[in-house]
C-alpha cells in the first residue's frame, strides 16, 4: 500500500521521482576524495565509481582527484585502487578497457589537509589554471562542477572545510 492510498490522494496528480537512468545524463565534474588512500575510499568509493564506469554511467568529463598525505606515485595509487576494485566492485571481471578508461580519469595529490598547498592546487584546477594530465591531455578547461567527499574521520571535517573556504 502506498502513501497515496493511505492519505486517499490521487497519485496521478503528484509525479513521483523516477530512477530511470536511461534518460538521466549527469554533468561532468571534478570529484575530490579527501582521505583517498584510506579504507573507505578503497573498499567503497572507488569501487562504486568503477562500477558506474563499467556500466557507462560516468559522464565523459568526469575526473577524480585522490587527496591524501601518503607519499605515493600516481601509479602506486592506481595499483591500490585496482586491488580494491578487484575485491569490492560489482564488476570485478570488467577490467581491460573499462579499467583503463576509469584509471585515465584519476589523479593523485599528495597533500596534508592542514596545509594550504593542496587547496591551492584544487583552486587552480577549478579556475582552469592547472591541468593534471588526465587522459594525457594538457587542456586546462575548468570542470563544470566539483564534488568533495570527506572519507576521513569527523575530527578532520573542520580543517577541510576551512581549507576549501580559503
């Protein structure tokens, strides 16, 4: 029984939210993951993004920036993500072109949330002043949208919010 039946309302008068992804077209975005080398990012966030890539649901202009203080090269970071996706993604066997396409959209920024340098780099990316070489491109066109995911403990939320605000 739906809420409309309980409240005796004509459901045709109130359109419902549709999760029809066939007509949904997400806009390009820069997705910044703070705490990108942590367990939440490795087990949940990046495998979920990989699944969206494997299903063709990430927009062409989607880019992800892993932000963490661990000293890793981009290749080492991608190796960690690949292992996480192999273990935790729904599309475990969809490697090859799906993984290569997904990996080409990801960059890694070694920075501390307490220091300005990382936030200045993000600001430069959003302003179109810096490109990190996604897809081998040198285009510095700024992303249309930005999302910030805080995969860190709540004690770090304030420092990240202040850094982004600056």
